[in-house]
C-alpha cells in the first residue's frame, strides 16, 4: 500500500477512480456529505472542486493505492483565516469496502498528520456521525471528543443523526 499526495495535475488521471470510491462509500451508507442517489457526474464535479482547492493551496489530498487500485483517500482543509493559520480540518476519510479493516485508514491518518505538521497545522479538527466506526478509529488515534450536536446532518436513509466534533493537538 502506498500513500501519494496529489496535485491539481496528478489528480486528473485519478478523477474517475475517486468518483467511484465516493459512490462506493455513499452507496454503503457513509456520512460524507452526500445523499443517494449519487451520480457519477455529481461525484466527478465534487472531485473537480477538490482539484480547484488543491490548486489554490487550501487543500491537501492523499490517496492510498495498492498496485493500481485506489484503496482510500483523506483530505486536509487548511484554515485560511488569519487567526487560524495553525489549524486544519481532516475531512472525507474513505476506504473502499474491499480494502476495509486492513489498516488503510490508519495509514492515511498518520500520513495526513505528517502533512499537517509540515504545513505548520497543529490544531486538527474533524466531525463524524456519532457511533460510526470512524468515531472509534479517531478516538484510537488520539482525537478528543469536544461535543455532540443532535440532528446535525441527514444520513443516506433520510434520518437526521447526531454529529461528534473532535480535535487533536499535534505536539
Ligand atoms: C471509517 C473507515 C475510513 C475505516 O477504514 P479502515 O481502513 O477499515 O480502518 P482501519 O483498518 O485503518 O482501522 C483502524 C482502527 O479503526 C477502528 N475501526 C475501523 N473500522 C471499524 C469498524 N467497522 N468497527 C469498529 N472499529 C473499527 C478499529 O479500532 C481499527 O483498528 P483494528 O483493526 O486494529 O481493530 C471506513 O470504514 C470507511 O471508509 N467508512 C465510510 C466512510 C466514513 O464514514 N468516513 C469517515 C468520515 S468522518
């Protein structure tokens, strides 16, 4: 398994695989900001927006690849406010269903934290659906539960769910 940081150029040949990965996550009920049905076109538009954010240096995108297969991805959204130049949000951690429970998410999270450190971002924040495997994963990696907001987002089944906000201060 190899982790790669993509630029606004090297993302281009990966767009269609990234779209499939997003569709795989959403189809399997992940809470990553989208509802069903998620068309390939809408998924592609999302990743094209990510490419623009990378281009403007406000986003870091990592992918995990096994041979030529895309196993997972994670992003770091760099705060752009003057008082938040030490802060970033970890977002859209996704591992394809055929690669889960093999340590891919852990690898991606370790790599994105290394990127955060290099970029001088030491206060990391994230949010996730309460009770999801991701909450257990983040807790294991040292993220602290700041609080829970009920009825924060809608799940793919249409129901509103609670969202947990977490943080980690990198030393
Ligand atoms: C959450 C997700 C990224 C985990 O990816 P993964 O590659 O399977 O995770 P890892 O194999 O690296 O697991 C690391 C640890 O996380 C925890 N974990 C991961 N999946 C878990 C699950 N289904 N149930 C309970 N704990 C789980 C375990 O502690 C695990 O360590 P262990 O295998 O030694 O017990 C993956 O399930 C996913 O893509 N889910 C859908 C998208 C999503 O919800 N993303 C989070 C958005 S905030």
